[in-house]
C-alpha cells in the first residue's frame, strides 16, 4: 500500500474515530438531557405534590372555618331568639303590670269618689243634726221660758 493510501486510511480511521467520539458525546448529551428532563419532572412532581398538600390543608382549614362560622351563626341566632323571647316576656310583664296599675288607679279613684260622696253625706247629716240640735235647744229654751212665765 502506498503511503498515500495509508494516509487516506489513517485519515478515514481518524474521521471515523472523530465521528464515533462525536456520536458518543451526542449520546452523552442526550443522556444528560434525559437525566435533566427526569430531574425537572421529578422536581415538578415534588412541587405539584407539595402544592396539592398545601391545597388539601387549606381546604381542610377552610372547611373547619366554614363549620365554625356555621356554629357561630347558629349560636348567635339562638342567642338572638332567646333575647327576643326574653324581651317579649318582659314587655308582656310590663304590659300586665301597667294594666294592674291602671286597674288599681281606677279602683282608687272609685274609692276616692265613694269616700267623697260618703263624706258629703256625713257632712249633710252632721249639718242636719246640728240644725236639729240647735232647733231642739231653741225649742227647749222657749219651753223653759214659757214655763217660767
């Protein structure tokens, strides 16, 4: 073989070696890409799992807060209902007390009118008795005077 031929073969071998080396680098780069993609996917899965956990935790807290708000609304409504019942009972009691006071005042006024009427009758009878006594005294004096004359 000639030197030229050998040089061509060497050059061909070197080119083939270079192609093989570049192919290996390309394969290595592809593997690195796949590894990086796998790592990105793993990290994305981890972030998504963490986000799902946070979301589940927040949903649970939101549910707890909804239940608490519901219980507070129920208690508040019950408290308001009890307060309204108490106010209604108190108003009814006050109304009944006013009615009793009004009836008592009416009886007191009736009693005062009867007392005033009875007092007027007593005053008339007393005046009549005084007149009768005075007349009786005059009549008695006149009789004494007539007897003494």
